[in-house]
C-alpha cells in the first residue's frame, strides 16, 4: 500500500467495513428498532462523526494500542447495544438507559480507534498521509452506506410480518451472543500477541500447543488431590488367588 493511490485506499476502507463483523453487528443493533429514516440518519451521523474523529487524529498522532484489546472493547459495544435493545437497563438494573445518541457517538470513537489501529499496520509513509487517511475513511463510509441500505430494507420488510414481534427478542439475544463470541476471539488473539513464543504460527502446531496446555492443566488439577485413585482388581484376578 506504500505506492497505492487514493482509490486503492477507498477500496480498502470499503472492504474493511464490509468484512468488519463487529462494526456491522453494532450498526445492526443501533437501527434494529428505528422505524423513521430521519432517526437512522441521526444515529448513523453521530456514529460516523465519532469514528472519523479518532480514525483521523489517532492515525496522525500515531496513537496505538493492542488492536486485539481495542477490538475486544468493540465487541463489548455490540453486547451493550443488544442489552439495551432487550430493555436490560429497566428490567435488570431498574434504571433508564443512557442517552442512545451520545452512547452511539462515544462508541463511534472506539470503533474509529479500532479502524486506526488496523490502518497503522500499513506502511503509510509521510507524503499525502492526511489524504490517504481521508480516502480510507471515505471508503469506510461507502461500505457503511452499502451495508446499512441492506439492513434497512431487510428490517423494514421484517417489521411488516408477525414474526418480528415474536423473534425480535431472540434476534437481540443472538446479537449479544455474537458479541460475546467476538470478545472471546479477540481476547484469544491478544493471548497470542502477548505470549507469541508459546503459540506457533503453524495451524497444526497451534492446535497441539492448545492440546498440550489442556493436558498440563488437567494433570496439574489431578495432581493436587491428596491421594491418587487406584484401580481395584477384577473378578478374574480375585478368583485366581
């Protein structure tokens, strides 16, 4: 990407958004119950402003963090939105949910930082850096618009059916489950980045490393018992004596 033009950065941003399951799941949760187009525009604008701010300034200022941990926090934003859609604040915490518009903006800042950590993995160079970042962000917005267009159409059609009311809760439980799964995946990735020497790159060796860790864990657990379990002799051995 060092010699790539602005169009390539637009394409990269669009593809990153369209394959960013955590971003798409969060957006799906945000618009799940929004029935007016103006509301969709308001919330997505807040999200866009938020992630554009951190994408631009974190990249320019070279503010970095472990991208697995950043993506783990993004996974938590998916869980938060699903919890909010399930009316979890009133049901379980006996409180009103925080202002959704401000929360979407705040989460946009986090999502933008996640985009920045990925962008900073590329050899961006110094010449034309601002325009490359902006081109990447334009691509992100185009990908976001394409994904939202599909989501809005699907949800608008689903709301006209009786199954929406019956399965909307199940859909948001599934959304939260996906957020938890993404969280565990990112924490797993963080383990690999933090303790890289313990996890081989080869897929088979990788699997064996986890199997060895599990065997070690089980053996250490069994070894903590005060006495080992013996095997009583069988009937044949008793009869031979």
